[in-house]
């Protein structure tokens, strides 16, 4: 018989439930009272581990940032359209897992100085990753681009990545960020980021991108 599972530590359970509630309802709509009730613990127990709501937000953001810093270096290994497609899917999956940050991004930045500062680095690192992705596609012969166009193209890709879930939410507030919508939202986001590359892709790579997008419809 398998040994009984050890109960999860309260601090970890708090983070898991908070992330689920933030993702489901949006951070501004989730109070610490709601978190406590969902966990069936006293508000005092919650405050013992996380004395303020901002501490919950910052801890979850730290986890997101660590995941992002682990993923972004993979952009340097991209040298074909399929690799780029996979990389962007992985990036969108990470963003989806912490989608409350992106759904309520402007509101969060206006209230939380730490996030305001750290998101500058997030944007910078995303931009560098997109430039590496473009460079890799060019080295691999999938793409031809004037060097002067790389930085603005990378910036446009970062803008779409950063605000794609906000766009999905605006177009369908009741359903877009629900778990059952994840696959469609992520595939559509990855394609629209990649579509910015279309004018620069070689014909075979352009065709391959359309095939990849079509297979995920």
C-alpha cells in the first residue's frame, strides 16, 4: 500500500488557491476574505503567511518571472518556423498560467511599485528574446530582413504577446479566459505574433506557418 500523502503546506495551498481565484475572477475582484473562505481557513491564518494582498501578488509574480527567465533563453536556439511556433506556444502557456497579471496588467502596475519596476525587465527580456528568434530564423534561411527592421519588428511582437490576453478578454469577457478557451486563445495568439513575420518569411517557411496554424484550428 502506498504511503499516505503529506498534507500540502498552508502557504503553498494559499498560493495555489489565490492564483486560481485571480485567474478566474481577476485580481481586483478577489479579496483576502474570499481567499480565506475558499481555503476554509481564518483570515488570521492567511495573514500569518501573507500579511497583505500585495505579498500574494508579488510572490506569484516572482514565480512567473522565474519561469519566464528559464524559458526565454530557448529563443536563441530557434532557427526554423516550427521551432518559433513551439517557443511562442510555450511562452503563451506560461502567460496563460498567470493570466491575471496580463488581464489586469495596467491596473496592477498602477497600484504595485514592485511590479511596475520588474515589468520593465520583463518587457526588455521579451524584446531581446524576440530579436534572438528573428536572428535565428534569418541564420536558418527561413527569413530575410533588413537589420534596421529587426528591433521594431521585435517590439511589435512583444506588444502582441503582452496584450493578447487583454484583447481576448475584451472580445469575449464571459468566456475568453476560462480554461476551456485556453487552446483556442493560445493558438490564435501564437499565430498573430508569427503573422508579423509573414512579409519577411521565405515562401516555403510562409507555407509551413500556414500549415502549422491550420493544424491547430
